C-alpha cells in the first residue's frame, strides 16, 4: 500500500471526524481506526491534530475555489452557485463552522489570498461600471457568502427563521435577486 493512498484514507477519515466533532472533539484514534492505519502514521504525515485539520480544510477549500468560478461581473449567479454548492456539501460547511468556532489553527494563507483576489475583482468590476458602488467589496463578499450559506443546517438563522423556504430553487432565486439588488448600479 502506498504512502499516498494511506494519506488519502487518513484525510477522508479526518474529514468525517472533524466535520462531525470539530478540532477539539475529534480523536486521532478514531481517525486512525477509520483509515485502517496506525495512529503514529498520522503524526508522521501531519505532525499533529491541528495540522491534520488545516490540511483537510485547505484541501476542501481548494476544491471549492476550483469548482465555483468567481464571476465578479455576475455576483448574483456566483451567489446561486455558492448556495447550490453549500446545500450539497454540508460536511464542508460544518468543517468551516468548526474552524470559525474554534479558531485554533493558524490563518489559512491560500484562503486569504483567494479572498484578496475576489475583493480586487469586485473593486475592478465596480470601477468598470459593471456593478454598483453602494457597498464596499468586503461588505458585498461577506453578504454574498452569508446569504448563500444561510439555509445550510449549521446556520442558526436561515432554517429556523424561514421554515417555508423548503423549496431550494425558490430560495436560490431569492438569494440571486437580493445580490442583484445589492450590486445594482445607481444609474440603472
């Protein structure tokens, strides 16, 4: 069995463990058992539990960046794609929730880099007149991500405040309309 295959099994088992229990509640023993490997291999490959969590999170965030192309000229469409993705990947949303709650790992440099590129792209789209300038790029990005993920099971507000939003297509369209209104140019 190759080292790469073992690492992938560890990462898959760690994803399940971390998304279910967070960093503090996760147990390396359970990860090793689920991955079918010796617990010591986890420490050899990933140093410690926090580094393993960071590796799992970065791996899945990279997937998100690759699977959802950022379209600053069509932020309503982007928000709809993020909604679709979040609704079909609750484990990754839970992982992000645990990361936010526990904040025990170092800042994720790739995440910060991607965020900065998105903010610049929004600013450029605003300067080019493609979207309105009512809100700052940072506010727009935060609002888009909050709206697009609000109806996931880990969010304390969306599902409980809008129990009639059981039809994903209607919720998806409402999110896109809201983002459209937020990004509307003042002269339109």
